[in-house]
């Protein structure tokens, strides 16, 4: 858009809008004659050409977010603009003062200064009065939006946001800012024109007064000097010519001024029409956004309810599956131990298959529970300082048997400048087991596996597991971390995969603040990688000794002849536990609910109590609390034996007074190791 406005000026300094970097000013001097008493100041007519800012340079956008990933995503979306970044509210104020952005995308929750306070300070700064501010936040409550608008924000977008929606809003507010700037310039032009008209009227009056005085003086001279009439006539003729010339100049200047006024009216009419169209467009888009938001909120409500039902179903099925699996694994363990007679080789093979399949099913149940807890936001991470050499060496040692079985060459490279990292060792162990087991499964006989741990930058460690397997196509790489996704269903199921491991690994890595991904080519192998947030420290690091601590061993004859109260309402599991305890010749007392347990313990105090949790009449937790309130049982070992294996269930058991928690299915060695700890000798 190009508009030209002419201004008359009497040697006065340019106003602020005339010096704007968004305008091109040309000056033209028009000089007239001189007054009788010595001349007249020069008059300047200057055109001001207003050019659309998009023709000169890109619009400036300041992205404010304390999350580097969010900043990177917004930079990728806003490639058509000049983008600057800030990670805190205080930094955003400093950058905005120097950068002079056209629009600011402001996060809310940031260190030092939050987004609302930063927005208020921006609005208090006259230099930033036309900057548009859009709040971007994961908080979608109406109160949060109102707080953003009260702080001075022009709009409020919730995370995660739609790319097209974000770009549309950015374009609308940039156009709105341009319109407001043009209005401000035109207002300044109107004031300048009014000043010039007043000066022109004053000069005309002064000139008219001068001419009137000269005509009167000339008349007096005519009466007084008739002898010089020819001379005076000549002077008068010359004066009239000059007046005509001056009048012609004034008429031309006035015509030019009228033309500029008409042009200004035309521009104002176009701006008014543009504002009307913009208002209509904004209203239509706002209505569409509200309708879309309502649909999204309804879908989110349905999804939340579905997730709640799914979590409840998975938790319920986990408990119900663990109960029969406890019997399957337990009795198979008894058979494998040959406590009731010898087995031939085929029978031993069958028992091993039963144990392997059952443990695989337990692993799948645990993975499903972990995914459900992460999606619900209820997972808790136990952060501790971990030795890099100890952790990754233990992972490699864990797979040595499988490496030898397929004759795989394994290479490990650990960055010597790295010593420890911070994280939940059990969760990172799950991630590494998933990645290394996949590398083993999909690598051919005599293949190669490479483990590389290196410093990515000051803030992250990068772990890579590379195999020489079949590879993954580009289209499958985009879905490989989805739940239950299998590249080749028949092949993957044959190798024992169901598509849960990578989905769980992705959630666990992201829960720590890292990223996970894959590079692969068909028939050339794959490299799965993930990042670990890094903070240098050497305090309390788990070393190789802790990582490879040998499992507690047990002996059938270590602790025998103790009196043990078994509280269990499931007859199959009760029979299993009793058979296990008979191996060490323990005396057992049986109760099938918490109320019976209280009576049995009071009648014949046991050396140790195995307590189920979910039972009729009175559950195990209530029974434990009541036992702890009785003097004879304040120090009696009470071990919770339950199918509920999540951290919250373990905490509930310990908080109720249980000495320890054993998760079903329980194996013989775990039970005997526990007995050795509490009832030796």
C-alpha cells in the first residue's frame, strides 16, 4: 500500500511521526518573493510516503518460553517471520526493549517472572504500546484466560496448539498492529495539516494587511504627488503583477492541499472498509474457534472418562491375572525344585516353559500398568545419582547369555568424561532392557550390536543402541513408538513382541525430560537413541558393586520350624503358600479374612504373619493396623502378600504397618529369602 501526503512547513523541526523509520520523506522548497520590509520565510512542501511494512522487512516475533523444545517447535512453525527467543519473563522484557517485536508469544509458568507480570510491564512501557501479546499456556481454565486478558494480553492459546490456528492468529494480530500504526500516523498527519492551515491563514491575513497599508499609503502619495503620477502608476502596476503572481502561487498551493485532503479521505475510507472486513473476519473466526473449542472440550471429557475406565480395567485385570498366575508360577517353582519327587528331562522342559511364559505374561501386565500410570500422570520417579559405567556394564552383563546364543559381537563405548547421571534407575533399566532385547531379537546370527553413551551438549547425554538387523521403513518409523504397533505382526509375535516395550520406553524417557527416536534403513539395521537430562555431580552415585549386587540366596534348611500365620481367602493361593512353607517344616496357622487373623493371632501368637490385602469381612490393611495397636504384635513381622504391585499399593501397605511387601506371583526363592531375613534360627 502506498499513500502520499504533502505538508507545508515554516522552518520547524520534524515531528516524531515524520521521522519514523517506516516512512519515506521527500522535501521540496517553494520560495516566493520578499516583503516590502525585507522578505518572507521560505515554505517547504514535503510528501510523506507510507509503505506497507511487509514490503520492507519480515514481521518480528518474540517467543518467550522456558522449555527449549517448545521454542524449537514455534521457531519451526514461524519460519516466515523474524523470530527472537527468551526463556524467562525478565529476559523477555530486555529483549523486547531492544528488539522492538511486532508480536510476542508469551508462556505463563516461567522462573524469575511469570508471563502475566511480564505482560503487565510490557503494557506499562510506552515504547511497546502497539506490540501484540498472545499468551500460550497448557492451562485451559477460564480463570487463567481472564487473568491473561486482565494482564493486557490480546489473546490466549492453550497448549498443545494447532499449527494452522496459531499461524492464523499471528497473521490477524500482525495486520491489526499495522492498521493501528497507520491510524496513529494519520492522526499525526491531521494535526500537522491543521497547524499548516492555521499558519497559511495567518500569513494571508498578514499579507492582506500589508497590501491594505500599502494601498492607503499609495493613495496618500497620489493626492500629495500628482507630479509623480506616472512613477506611482508604474510602481502600482508592478505591485499588482506581484500580487497576481503571489495569488497564483497561493491558489496552486491551495489546489495541491485540496488534492491531498481528498487523497487522505480516500485512504480513510479504505481503512474503514478494511477495519470492517477485519472485524467481520475476526468475529467469524472467533465463532468457529469457540465451536471447535466446545467440540474439543467435549471430546476431552469423553477421552478422560474413557481413560479412567481403561485405568480401572487394567488395574482390575492386573490383580485378577496376578492371582491365578501366582498359583501357576508358584506350583511350577515347586515342581522345578523337585521337592515332591524327581522330574525327567521332558518334564523339566515343560516346567521351564510354564515359568518362562508366566513371567512373560507378568512382564506384559507390569508394562501395561506402567503405561496406564504414566498416561494418568500418577507415576512417581525415584531420582538418584547413577554411575554410568556401573549401570551400562550391568545391562550388557544381563544379556551375555543371549549374546552368546546368537554369537553376537557387542561393542560398548562410554564417554570417559562422563561419570554419573540423575534418574530413576529402575525406569531407565526398563528402557535399556527394551532397546537391547529388541536389538538381540532382530539381529541375525553372527551380527553386531553397538552401545554408545556420549555427551550431547552441556545439558544432555545421548544413549544409542545400534543393531545389524532388518531395519525399519520410513513410514513405520513414524508409528514405531505407538502402543501395540508391530512392523511385521507375524514376525514380531514369533519373536515375542506385542508392541508395548517401545511405547513404554518413550513415556519413561519423556517423564525424565528427555527425547527418544530411531534412525534406520531397510536391510541396514537400526539405531534407537534417547537423551538423558544431564547435571554434573559426583554425590551418592550407584557404582558397579551396587548395580551388580548378587541376589539374596536362600537355603531350604536355613530357617525351619517357625510358627507362621497365613491370611489368604483364595484357596489355591493358600494351598500354594502352605506347600512352600512345609518344605522348611514351618508350623502354619490359617485365617481367611482379617477378622479371623486377629482371633488366630491372639489365640496363638505367631513368629511371622503373611497377610493378603483384599479379603472379605475385614481387609488385610485394617487387620494390620489393629494388630500393631496390640502390645504383643508391635514388633511381629507382618509381610503383605498381594497381587497389587504398584508403588501406591506398596506405600499403603507400609503405612498401615506392614514390615515388607511381596507382590504376587511370588516365587519360592523370594519367599525363602524373606523368611531368612525375619525368622532365622
